[in-house]
C-alpha cells in the first residue's frame, strides 16, 4: 500500500505547491516579471534535463524524476502565460455581443503563442522519451495539456464558477472571454472521458505483477488526472477554492493610497484637453500621476496625445458588460496603486456606462482604504450641448447629476444667448454643482483650489447606480462597436490633402461622423488631426517612443463607409512629386 500512497502524496504536494508558486509570482508587481521569467526559464531547462536523463531509467526514482521535470516544464507554461510574456497577438478584450466562431477566433488570437508553446514543448518531450523506456514525463505532460485545454474550453463556453479571481488584473483581456452559466454541453463529456481514462490508468497501476516503475509512474499520472477532474468539478460547484492558494494571492499586496479624478463628458467635448490642463496646472506632490483611459479603439489616439505630454498613461479598452467591467476596474486600480504608486489617478471614461462602472469600482472592497479622495468632473461642449442633450437626455442628465464640478468648454464658439441657455439648463439639472466656463479646457490654479476632493464613499441622492449602466448598455454597444472604425496609417502624408479629406468628412461625404481623430507622419514631422462638431483642427505632434500613426473614426457610417474612408486617406499620401513639407508644417501649426 505504501508504494501507492507515497506517489499520491508526492503528486498532491507538488501540484499544490507549484500552482501556488506560479500564482504568487503572477501577482507580484509587473516590474518583477522579468526576474520571474528568468527563474522560470531556468526551471524549464532543469525540467527538460530531468526528463532527458531519466528517459532510460525504468526505476521508481526515474518515474519521480520524470514527473518532477514535467511539472517544472508546465510551471513555465503557466508562468509565461499569466505574466503576459507568451499569450497571443491580440491583447484586447472580446467585443461585447460577439459570439460563435468569431468569439472563438478572437480567443484563439489572444492565446495563440501559448497554445503553440504547449505543442512545441510536447513535441520536445515526445522526442526525449518516446524511444526509451520511461515515458512518465510524456504521459504527465499529455494529462496536463488535455485537462488544461478542457478546462479552458469549458470556461470559454460558460461555467458557474470560473475562478476568475486567479486571473491577474494585467490579464484583463482574458477575463472578457470568461462566460458564466450553470452548465455547457462540453462539461459532462470532458468529465466522463477523463474519468474513464482515470479508471483505465488505475487498473494498469494496480494490475498483478506490475513493476515498481510502472506502479509509481502510473500512480503519479492517475493522481494528477484525479486532481484535474476535481478542478473541473470546482468550475460548477461554488466552493471557495481560492483558500487553497490564499498564500499565493497575498502577493497582490495592498498598494499605496491615491486620489482619483474622474473626467466625464460627451464625445468631442474636450475631456482629453482638460486632462492635459489638469496635469499641467496641478501636478501632484511628487509629480506622479497616472491617467487611465477607456478609449474607443485598441488604436486609440488620446493615450498617445497624453503620453506626448509626458503623462504616464494606462489604456484599457473595455468590451465586456457592466457586471464584469466594474470588477475589472477595481482590480486594475488596485494593481496600479501597487505597481505604479501614484499620488493621483485620472480616469477618463468613454461614456455614461463606463462612468457608472468607475464609480462602482471605487466602492469595491478591493480598493477600500486605498482611495483618499475623489473629484468628479463633467465637461460640456457649449457649442453642441443642446444637440447632445436632445439626442441622449438620460445619459447626459446622469453624468451632470453625478458631478459636483461642471466645466463648460468652448464658450468662445457661442454667443451670449446660447451660453445663457446652457447655463440655465445646467442650473436646473444640478443646482448644487459648481460651473466653470472655459476656452480650450483652461482652468487656472485659483479655480482648481475650489475643486476639493470628497471622501470616496461619500454619497448623495444623485449618485449613479448600477441600473443606470443597464440602461446605457445598448447605447454604449452601438457607439463602441457598430460605429467605430480604426486603422494604422503607414507612409508620409500631405497635410493639405489631409485637410481636404477632413473638410469632406465634415461636409458629410462619408456619413454622419461624430469624430475623426488621428496622428500621421509628414515628411520630417508629425501632425495630430481632429474633426469634432463639424470643426477641423490640426496641430504639430511630438510622437512617443515607437509611436504608430493611426486614425479612429466614430459615428454613423464609420463602418459602412470604411472602405471609402480608407481609399480617401490613401489618396492623402505624399508622393515624390509633392513639394517640400516645410509649408506643410506651417499650415499644420497655423490650423
């Protein structure tokens, strides 16, 4: 009996301990990941060496060596994935509402390199063991790979308890593929096939006359298979499995305390410009501010603009529903506080649904004790306010009611009568709010001193609630997915032709576009362009390291007219016959 008990206990301990170590390393600050991967790669080499040297050893000791070596190899597989070193070419969440084969394709793109690494290591282990007598390492790896893929597919299809608390915040794009449902059709097949395989392995392990090597090796493999089946049952049975590796999750730490500025507003109202003024006029004590942007595309331009100003920008591109977004944001805030130690985090939501999620995230237990104070701003475009309000009164009312400070921007573009109408409307909607009237989002230091921070849990009768998020989900989806197109813009552009394209877009030649913004390379300089509210703006731009020229188009026609837009942009490319770009720079700077 002892010859079977010892390998069971050995496999159980090594599985529990190695899993906990990987969880611990994955949840350390991201600056430590390089050293974790170096250590993990050394472990990978040692593991392959143990598999190789034990491949001809048909003793019990050879079985233990091969099993241990394979778990070291598998630890590298998991570590490289959850530190985001070996994942896939797509690093953005799954768009909300995506289903079927498209969702599977996007998931595969997010995990492609990880899957290829498993295949490659499996082939290496096969080559090391197949021609000799000790194949414990190969069987162990096959069990790990089979049950790993089975668990991932079940989580992808939907389970009751997906254990998403084990996914680090920096892997937020992975969480968007997790689906919660009571059961899926694959689960009973996975568990049944694995259970049959487990019974067959046990029968071989306890067969009469079996040698010590086979008994130990198959017992190790059978124990691992049993644990993997148990992990599958944990996916549908709501048990507190995190308790098994609570010591690994403690690596997340508590982080440092910080203030939060939430800057809300409609598309094109000047939120990014206001944040730039905020950073320039009111830097924190040690100058360490982090800007968290929810952009409309994985090629978002706003992050590049703020980076060019020297800000530390973290860009999350959300595509999940509200129920997952506010949890994801809470974890991301906690991770930022630990890894970046900011004095202040400035958050720019992309719409009312995201704004609700931000406010709910700040109430989450995950960040309790970390947030010192909160300021909430809503930026209003004086020129388009009446149109914006008539189009979406619920969304604008919700943001305005939730903001102690309202910044009425672009007042130089309207007359006194229009401005008075805007002011009276705001006064009626939120009489307790303090309003500031600006051009270009410019707030002076005296005005900023009047904008005090509130306690993070301080509530008022106008506070946004989760019900608001549900109401705005449909609008959010239509704006974020169906009416957004983006593309990389390679080559050198002619600034005059680019302006002509923007004038055509403003005239409605490509549909009812609300926003066209991007950054492009000229002959020896860069320019940033922005079409908003029918107005075209072009300014000189200083690119960040490895900046990528790109465009984001938002509005009705952004997708249906994307081919026409792309062709028009290509026609703006500079040719060898074009004159020097010196006058182009002058035009860009004067626009």
